[in-house]
C-alpha cells in the first residue's frame, strides 16, 4: 500500500471512530494548558512552536504541541484518541477530512465563540475558507489558511530552456509547452500527484463538473464533453512527469529541491521547506487558465474537541488566527492567511521573502472552489485516487477505461 493510499484509508478510519466522545467538560482557568495536535515537516513544526511560545509569553497559558510526523499518522492518532475518549483539546485538519467528526457531533463548534469574540468577526476572514468549514449551517472549525493549487517553478531551468517566466494569466497550452521544453536529460518538466484534489481544477477549468452536487454528492459527473477535456488535459501531463517508480522512491518536493523536476504543483504548505533551497532561484505561478479561470481550495482549520477545555482551547485558536498569531504563521511561509488583513500585509506579501510572487495566491481566491465535505467523502476520494493514479502512470490511458475504473472503485454512486 502506498503512503497516499494509507493516508486516505486512515481518514476513513477517522470517520468510523469519530462517534466516540471525549472527556467531560472541565473548567479552564486563565493559565490552563491546552493540547494541539498537528503534523508537518521540520520547518513547518518550527513555525507552530514559535506560535505556541508567543501565545504563552502573551497570556501565560501553555500550549502542548502533539507533533506527528505525517498526515497519515496524524489522522490515525486522532482516530485512536477519539475512540479512547481522550482526544486532544484542539487539532488541525483539512476541510476534506472533518465532515465525519462534525456529523457525529464530537466537535465544539467555533461559530458561536467567533460571534461572541471581542477581537474577531466573521468579516475579518475570507468567506471561501469559512464556508468550507461550515457543516449543517454551523461554523465547526476556525480556518487558518486559504491556499490554492499553484505551480512552483525553477527560474534557472526556465532561463536555461529559453523560456520566459510564466505570465500571471498564462494558459494551459503555455503551461504544457513549458513542460515539454523542460523535459529531457533524465530531468522532468513537471511533478504533480495524480488524485482528485489535483484533477478537479483541470476539470473545472475546462467547463466540466466533478460531482453532481458539491454539498451532497452522489456520483462523479466526468462523462461530459467538457469534463473529459479537462481529464485529458491532466492525463497528458504524465508524458513530462516522473515515473511511478521515481514517484514512490522520492517525494515530489524532494525532486524539485534536487532539481530533478522544473515545475511542481502544490499548495502554500510547501513554502517553509522550499525556502531551504540554496542551489537555484524559484518562484510561484498561477494555476494555468483554461476555458474558465478555476482553482481548488486547500484549507486547514483549528477544530476544538467537544468535551475538551473548550474555552481555553478557543482562546488559543482566537490568538492563532487573529492579527498577531496569523502574522507568525504568515512570516514562516506556511499559510495563505484566512485573516484578510494579514494576507494583504507585508507579513505575507513581502517580496524579499520567497516566493516573490505571493500575490498570486490572493489573486486566485475569487475563483477557487472546494471539494465536498460530506462524511463519506474521504472514502470516495481514496477510491477515486486509485483510479487516477493508475491511469496517470499508465501513460494517460483511455478515458473510457478511467471512467470505468472510477465506477468500479466507487461503486458508481457514493
């Protein structure tokens, strides 16, 4: 089983175990210690340690970080802790993975606390991120970031290939031609992970739809002419990408850092690690424009466990996403802040801090769309990822075969 499959399988396990409650509510004093579970690379975790330290200096309250090595282990540990009735007071999770917790009412919804906050209001945050964490009409978790899928690129490789840096409105064809010219001599033009979260914006950009109803999906709708065009646009990129064997032996961010791939599609979370690059210059480009401008939301939020020290946990979350805390994570490079004023400040947009073109992330916000947040979505996404992965690494394959695989893997209906 690949690491990506394990992560998704664990997400499904989280949903199955999400019905287990935590300990009884406990009163929280001003100096209460609260726990926060999260995962990340060394560079990412260092940012959260700085955030926790700053909060303790300001309030005298301690945040115990439960640091987990990777996403799969993070989701597995969450599942285990909820099953044991002892979840962390708060945890960071992607919007695609919180639906099961929300549906089983094991979260302490943050909406009422935000509405009662003396320092924050809903209008301070991007609506796209708030909407992604709203379930059954209630804001469940507090979003920290509102990233989109972008293209990291090696500026030196572009120059060597005689290519101009990508224009802000570059097209899919511009993108594909660059991938062609950057491929050769055992180096690749592009690294992209085949899966729903990467495929979706290609489908939307071609004018297609991913599912029948984003709020309550029952099936994929990838058999339309427009959706098929988007799928083909994605699958052809396999001609300029590393093989399955290379993909499994070395992560795409490592291959980008080592100079093996010239372009790398991912979200903002790569930035702290990419800032360690010394051997070449790099920047970020927008997701390439298709028939329509499109993008896919990447957003994580702080969730508070029901039965935990809710008031104390919220106080930390309020600080973390507010003007002071969001400045720390923005300067560290990890987030596109969901807090508007921070996102539009030098803490995020400083051109002296890579990537130079961070404005790209903000320009993408109006056109980003989210994936479903239904409780069974992680299972569906896991199954679909298997089909996309097989088609991509088989050199593109036939669209009819891919659509049949999707039906077989997902059972046709969700």
